[in-house]
C-alpha cells in the first residue's frame, strides 16, 4: 500500500498530470471544500457583498455581520458527545475569517472491534492512531485553514502544538486523555474565544 502513496508518484508531462504507479489515487478532500468556499467568497465580494457566511461540509468563511448587525458566532463541536448528538464545546467570535475543523470523531469505521479513522498518516499509509481528536484553524483563507486542520490532526498533539507555535497559527486542539479532554489554544487563537 505505501508503494502507492506520495506526490513523488506523479509527473507532469505534455499531456498533463500522470501517475507513475498503478493504484495511485488523488484526493483533494483536505483542501477542496476550503477552495470552493474561497471562490464563493470572492464572487460575493466581487458583487459588493461584504457580509456573508459560506459553509461547505462544516468548513466556513465569514465576513462582516449577520443581518441583525451582530457578529457571527461559531461553535466548536464537542468531540466526545454521544453518537448522533451534537454538543457545543467552545464558542468563537472569529470576525472575518476562514474556519476549518478536522477530527476523527465523525468519520470512522469499526472492524473487528477496532476503530479506524478516515485520516491517513502519509508515513505509514494507515489510519492515524493518537490522542488528538479535533483541530480548529482560523485563517483568512478557508482553503489554507482546511489544509492546515487536516495536516495538524495527522501530526498529533505535540507536533501540532509545536507547529502552531512556530508558525504563529490560530489553532485550537482537543485531545483525549485518561482524565477526559485536554485542550490547547495557541496564542494567536486566544483573541477569538
């Protein structure tokens, strides 16, 4: 399986992008929703619309105010809520911003009593297995927020925290621990809580 993973298995030739191995698949799910959101936001702004909320599959980009003149209020979902129930973990006041959350608590499957997430570690080609369960990223670009949320989730708590600090990213992390949920809010994220 790992032999079929990696950008190094693609080449650009006269015909366009080509695969160098059989079985290679391309997935743009880490940034496609954010890209689409940014394109819709650009269209709205080109038509003079400055207050909006664009949402695709849980990723967002917001600008301006709601019709009632109040700022947008966004919730981060509680990742350990009962299946089928949505509970609020944290409330954000993000202003005009792209917002993306990635996690392992919604899309997963169970096989032989083992839970597998949809998030794949590119180093092993296998679903991730660690304590980080939810990552929310704020960024002016919804596409960038979308890609960062997925990448940071794959990294795990320690690496994601260090990456967020080193790159001054607005990031909110939620991890599981034996005592319940543990959270981390980067200094760049704090003003939005």
